[in-house]
């Protein structure tokens, strides 16, 4: 082990750097695929949930004599939905 070859060290360093590059590229590619799949599936599910949430919130606000806590919750829900749309 007293005989250390500098070419072998350079080869190992390059191998480790290449493995890191491939790993990072794979991670980024996987994240891209996950985002793309979520975009395809989430609009229909999220759209239905938002519509249901808005209907519930507006129904609570339209009731005469509804309690103030329910009105406050409805207003918060509507504000959240508007914030998500931005």
C-alpha cells in the first residue's frame, strides 16, 4: 500500500463525481415526473374540492341567523381558496 498511483486517485475522484452527477440528474428528473403527474391528476380533484368548499362557505354566509363562528370559518375558507388561486 506504500505504492499510491496518482492516476488511480484521479480515476476514483472522476468516478465519484460522475456518480454524483448522475444521482443529482436522476433526482431532478424524478421530481419533474412527480410534478407532472400531480398536475395531470390534481386539477379535477382540487377543482371539485374547491367548488364544494365555496358552496359550503357561501351557504353558511347566506343563512339568516347563523352563528358568528360558522361565518368566520366560512370567510377563512373563502380567503384560503382565493389565496390558492393566485
